[in-house]
């Protein structure tokens, strides 16, 4: 039973050590153009803050590595060692100094590879017959500790465990007398790196949770807006049904009583449905800022295209089919999708050529097809910066299409532009 319980631990250690030595990979290196931390932005007044932060960091560690190589090489070439019979020469001393300290310059871009190089260099230093009596160099020890810290921050738990086991084992094999102090020293970057990684992970998860919350809120808001618009259209038609059912008996003098009763039932049903719709609208509508203006349809497409042309887009439009006879809900959804697609083209491809296609096919219940394809920005034009709180336009278009049972696709084009296509079913106005 004891062996059964220890097997999982052995597997974890085995996998961790294997990953540390060969198969493991660190998280991607942070970009060189990452922004400066808030506490260091004052460096802009010194000029250095105008350079990318990641580039400055790498240059700093590179120059520090050069200094450590120079210092370590000088230490290895001190007269007491240079006079030894087995002294291999100044070139060999410089090579040893470079091997044990060079990982410091690599750790930001390749932390795990830097640790492997540092581990191998320190092991080689213990195996060489020269320099005598030197198990560690100050520069090599500093580089090893910094590599260990970076691995702990940027690698998974299993890899970090394997690195820690190998490092601790290495210091005990290398020199048992200094191993207790070296082990305590190794625990410092491990503990600090673990704390930093936990904090970064918590921040990343919080940011991801906030992003999901914003996306969910955007979906909910868009669905509410779509519901309000569609219910407004349905409420209008229900009102017309109730009014016509009430007025019909007065238009015909000799109307059978059975027909009068049916019309009264139609009117009562329409009023009940209208009452329920208005109750739903009362829940969905905000107390302030409720939209009361008539909702647009494809009858205002010329105005929409004219606005896009005034903004600098070169729009070519082709319309096919009876677009004026669309149900209000379908016309409104089509108009909003075209409006959002043209707005995106204005922001991301100013001055571009845009093709707008709208067609209606009355076969199999009827389908409206929409297409907006823009090319790359015009000559001398640059995309506008994204608006604060933006990024939900495509999501809104997909929600609008899905609300009618349609589909929408949005993808880049090989020419460097963007294409939005949608199919919207034309729902029947009468049901049985």
C-alpha cells in the first residue's frame, strides 16, 4: 500500500526532471515593446523611458553579463592561479567565465534554456581540474539564482519542481560542506518566484473573468436591445390587428353573428398578447433613454450608403429583389448589420473600396442575403485607433442574425480587407 501511494509522487518527479532537462517549455517571452511599469514611467524625462521597456531590460542584463564575464575572468586570472602549473591560459579562463555567466543574458527570452546552460556550466566547473578550490564563482552563482527565479515565474509547477530537485541535488553533489547554505540560498528565488507567479496567475484569471463578464454583459445588452426592437414591431402589428378586428363589424352591415364573435375573439386575443408584450417591454426597457423613434429598415439604405461615401469610403452597391416588402423585423436587422459593417470599414479601412450586396430570394420561405466586402485602407490612410469599450460589433451582428434564425460570417480577405456576409430568413407573416 505504501508503494501504491508513492508511485504518483515518483511519476511527478520523473516527469518534472525530464521536462526540466529536455522536454519542458517556458511561457512565451514577453514582447520587447511591452509598456513600462507605472513606477518607472518617470524615466521618460531621462530619455531612456522613450525606448521599449522589454528592449531596455534585455540590454541591461546584456551589459551586466558583460561586466560579470569581465569580473569573473579577472578573478580566474589572478596571479596566484595564473602561476599554477595547470593554468590553461587566459583564453580558457575567459571561456569558463563566459559559460557560467552568459545564461544571465538569455533568461528573459529563454529562461529554461538559460537554466540548463547554467546547470551544465556549474557542473563542468566542478569537473575541471582547474581552477583548484573554486566550486562557484560570484558571477556564476548570481546568474544561476536569477535563472532559477525566472524559471519559477515562467514555467509550470512540474517543470519548476524538476528544476528545484536538480538544483538542490547538484549543490549537494558539488560540495557537501557548502550545500546547507547553498540550499537555503536556492530557496530564496524559488519562494519569491513562486509568489510572483501566483500573483500573476491570479491577476490573469481576474482579467479573464472580467473579460468574460464584459462579453456576457455585452451579449445580454445586445439581446435586450434586439428584443425591444422586435417586440416594438410585433406590438405595432398586434395593435393594428386589434383595431382592424374592432372596426371590421362596422364596415359590413349584414355580418353574421358567428363572424362578429370570431372578430371579437381575435380582438380580445390581440389585446391580451399586446398586454403581455408591453409587460415584457416594461422589464426590458430602461427607465431613462428609451428609444421611441421609428426603427429604420432597408428603405433607408441609400441614406446609409451616402453617409459612408461622405466619410471617404468608395462604396458600390447592388440591390436585387423586393427589399421594400420585407417584414419590419428582418428589415431592421439587415439595416443594423449593414450599418455596423460599414462603420467597421470606416474605422479599420478608411478610404477603402467597399462592395455592398443585398438580395432577396423568395424560394423556400424566402432568404435575404447581405454582403459587405472592403479592401485595405486607401493610399495614405491609416486605421483609426479602437474606441474605448469597443470590440462587440461583430458579436452584436451575430446575435441579431441568430435572433432571426440566420447566420453571419466575418473574416479577413486575402487582399488585406474584411468580408461580412449574412443570410436572414424571411419569416412568414401568417401562421396556421
